[in-house]
C-alpha cells in the first residue's frame, strides 16, 4: 500500500514539475517541451495502469467524456495522415494525445476519495507560486527590453520577434482564479498577490484579455449569486451585508494595487524605453492602429473559406500557415493559426473534429455547473469553490481562444487540461444511471496509445536532435557538417524545413542534382509551401546555361509561388522578372508591369513602416535587387513605352522615388529639375542599398544630394538590432580605402524596433566620397575595419 502511494505521489510531482518547466521556459513553446510532455504522458499513463493492475475500486473516466475524447484524437490522427503539409503537424498530434492522456489521469486522480484534495491543493499551490515567479521575471524583462508589452516568461530571448504578450495574458486568465482559491484563508496576502497578478495582466495591454477578465468576473458573480440565493432557504446566514462589504473592500484594494503596479513598473521602464499609451491602445490610435482587428477578421473569413474546401479532415494539423497565404490581402498579413480555436480545428482537422472538441467542453462545463449547483446540499470529492474558480479559468481561456489561439503553449494547455479534468471529475453520469467506461476497454486502448506515443517520441526525438544539430552547423556556415547531419536524419517524419535547407546547401556547393533530389523530397510532403517553388525556379536560373524550355519551367514555378505565397516572398517576383527578361518575353513584362508596380509600392510602404518586422527578413535585399533589375531592363530596352517615361532621367527617377520612400525623406516629386525650397536646385543625387557584412539581416539604404547653394544632404536608414549600452552605429563615407573617411554621425533608433535613421547636412562638396560604411563602435574617434557591420557604394544618377 505504501509503495502504491509512493508511486502515485511520484507521478503527481512529475506532472507538477512539467507544469513548472512549461510555464517558466518560454511558456512551453519550445519543441523540447512538447517532446518532454509526450514522454511524461506516456510514462505516467503506463505506470498508473501498472499500479492499478489489481485494483477493483479505481475510479474511471465517465463514458461520454472518454468516447468524445478518443473520437477527437482518432480524427486528429486521420487528419494528419491525410495532411497536405505532412512535414509539419506531428508536434500538434503528440501534444494533443499527451494532454488527453493526462486529462484522463487527472479525472481519475480527482475522483479518488483519498487523494483528490491533496493533489488539488498541490496543483493550486504550485500554479500560484510559479505564476508569481513568472510575474517577477516578467517585470525585469519588461523594464529592460524594448518590446513595449509585458510578456512574463512567454518569450524566446534568441529572437527579437518572439515575444508573446497575448499568450501571457491568457495564462494569467487561467492562473488568477487559482491564486484566489489558494490564498482564500490569508486575506492580506491574497490581496497583495492578486494585485500583482492583475497589474501584470494590465501591463500586457491585451484588450481581448481584459474583456475575457470581465466575462470571468461576471460568471463568478452570477453563479455566486445563485448559490447565495439557494443557500438562504437552508438557513445560511454567512452571506450577510458585512460579508458583502468585506468583498467590496477587498476588490477595491486589489484594483488599487494592480493600478499601482501598472503605473510603478511603467515609471521604471520609462527610464530605459518608451512606454505605450493606454489611451492610444484603447482607442486604436497606437502604431498598429486597427490592424489587429482587421487582420483577425480577415483570418476568420479565410479560415472559414478554407474549411469549406476540406470540410471532413481539413488540410492537416498546422496547415493553416501554408494554406492561408493565397487568400491574404496585405504584406506579411499571415499567421500560423486563424486566431480562433474552433476555426483552427475546422480548417486543419475538419468540422467533425471542431464539433467533437466543443461538445466535449460543453459536456464537462454542464457537469461542473450541476455539481456547483449542489453546493451545501451534498458532499462531493472536490471543494465547490475550487470548481467554481476552475470553471471561470477554463471558460476564460476558451473565450480568449476565440480571439487569439494560444493553446500551442504547453504552459497554458497543460494546466488548462488539468483543470478541465478536475471539472470532469464532478461528472454526474452515475446519478443518471450512466456507467463509467469498463477497464477492459480503457486499459488496453490507453496502454496502446502510451506505447505508440513513447515510440514516436523516442524515434523522432533522435532525428529531431540530428536535424537540430544540422541547423546549428548551417548557422555557423559549416555546410559539410550540416549536410552530414541532414543525411543522418533522413526519414524524419517531422522534418519541417530540413529538406529545404538541404537543397539550399547542396545548391551552394554546386550539387544541383542533389539539391533537386532534396527538393523533391520536400515537395512530396508539402506542395503548399511557396518557398519550395521559388527554390525550384532558382535552381534552374543558377545553372550556367539553362535551356529555353527550362527557363519556361522556371517561370511556371515562380507563377506557382506567387499564387501560394502571394505577398510574402519578393524573391518570387524577382525570379519571375529575371526569367522573363532572359527569355526575351517583352510582351509578358509589359503586360504584367502594373502587377509588378503594385507589389513594389506595397513593399516600399511596408519596409518604411516595418510592417510585421519585415526589416528582419530577406525581402529588403530582394527589394533592392528587384529595383536594380527593373532599372536594368528599362535601360536595356524600350518595352512598355506608354507606361515608362522615355528619358533616362525620368526612368532613373522611378528608382530614386522608391529609395526616397525607404529613407523616409520627403522631397518634391522628381521632375526635369528638382528644386528644394531652402537649398535651391538639385545638381546631383546618388543612392545605394546597404548590406550587412557579417549579419545578412542587416540592411538599409542611403540617399545623398548636392544642391546649387553648396549644401550636401544625406539621409540614411538602417535596419539593425538596437546597439547595447556604450556602443552606437556610426556612418562613414570615403572616396577610397586610402582616403580619410568623413563621419556622417550616429544612427538613432526611430522607434523601439530595428529601424535607425540619420540625416546629415554640411556645406561641403562630398560627391567624390562614394564608399559608405557603417560601424558598430564606442565613441566616434576613427574608423576601424573590424567594426564594419554594413557597407554600400553610392551610385550617382545621370
């Protein structure tokens, strides 16, 4: 007996340890957390069944709950087997199977008369402690890093774009009711901790989370009022006016403390970074405007359209990322999910899967409501206040997932399913004559699920490590070692972009046949990825002497990429333009020029505004190459006479106009003679893209002018990560490597992201200084070759 209790206690602490890890380590977003979860779920299920192999009194899962859960999992697996993007999605399958097994385990644990109270208390205490610890870590992160929204521990320090404030807000919607229950006997500590938690929730600036918080409070208030009313006929007098006043005073104190936390933390942050305006955020006048609402509305419509194309099994888990771009309406207006859990399931796994999930959730919620309604009339296994607050937590997260899907975070999904299991443990099926599932059915099914889960986790875990080592080698520039790791990981189901990277590396090495074989492996798994078709076209263009028919095939590949990738990959447009130009198809270039012009204008504006962090992508370099290619084509031929200006000066002005947009300078529309109201006639203009010397993500543009009054004016924009304290980015120009460089000044960040700008003006003729260098250094005394991070060369226009 003691041994059984020891094994059960060990399993419980394993689950709680997984909960702590998933919350504190990037919110459980990493692939390693999903694999650990799968291993834990399989081991816990098998050990639990082994421990109970001779038990006759073990509580089981309600029959309807078990069948609905199993049907949802079966549909998910079948959807994956029919997936249009099979190189992705396995992680979602493993995560859902693991969470469902732990859901079953939680139901059995919570229905056990001897252990339920102890484990529920442990779960609540651990969740409360880890929440407060995440808040403390999040305050330090919020104060010291440039992202202007609170993210707690839901961030990846390796990538500037991987900060998830909405996911953090959703986690707090789940956690705060449990903190309230845990500290119910310590009123002062309860007020203090809830004030901190709500303050950190407000610092996320999540409008959707705030609305869901109000919904949670409304649910608790309504159900609480019903309970109070039902208790009065039984002689309950504890809900007196005094008690109501105490609740009101506590609520006011919590609100005041949360506002104090919000204001105080923002005051500290203001010493290091800009603070977002609450008024602008609430009135949709912040930098993103109404884009979050407009894009969500687009995602919902697009997801519904896609769900009707494959209504039974969907496109496969995680397929929305690849299916949605062909319906997008703006630059980088894409997402990994449609920001709605029901539409995500319908799009990726079919409407039956979405319906099964909703029905399962409703069955559990209804059973919990019935159990809560028996408050004070009947003694049950789980504390009724815990059920009420858990219900508010589960419903709050579900409502938030109608606005922004975040259940891919194990740090949210694991506690959510555990709390759902606690609610399902109150199921009243037995009172209605419904029996629980027979052990003869559940035992073999769950053991088989656990064995398969562990096998897939172990086998795929090995190849996952190998492919990860290959990616690290590729990042270091070690092509040979990277290809060796990729070859060792051959046959990986969850290959993601491995074959695409392999094709790219073999192409760089000159092994075009090997690159084509790797690309074929990729397209056999995923024909919906525009990047594969761009690479297929690039492999043809990179051949020394491609045939005419091969170039025509490349055009078809790029056309396919434009359909699938829409506005996400400017390389498709560049490849199409160059292929048509090499084919000599002037008619096609002229006919499609309005389409190319529209894409160019959209990208120019997106780069200026850094829409969806486009400055961190390779599209900026592709934009520069495309502009140079278009200029080359214009100068080379006389195509599109009616659409392009005839004179060389006006043709060049097209490129200059776009570069002016990129540099955020406002000048008059280029004409035969450009006049500046302060400096007079422009007598010289030059432009150059800036490219990173080491980090290829560094990019920008410089535009220089000379006016008739002797004024030299130069504007610079560079997209680069913010400089650390004590260093800055300095711009230099020089005539040649032996000449004395001219210091144009320090680049200053225009906003809290990667955009840096500089405007230089001097009464000096610097037209001979065409080499442009950007350094990362301390102070401005002298130029060191080792400090150069970007360079370019000004090209004067005729």
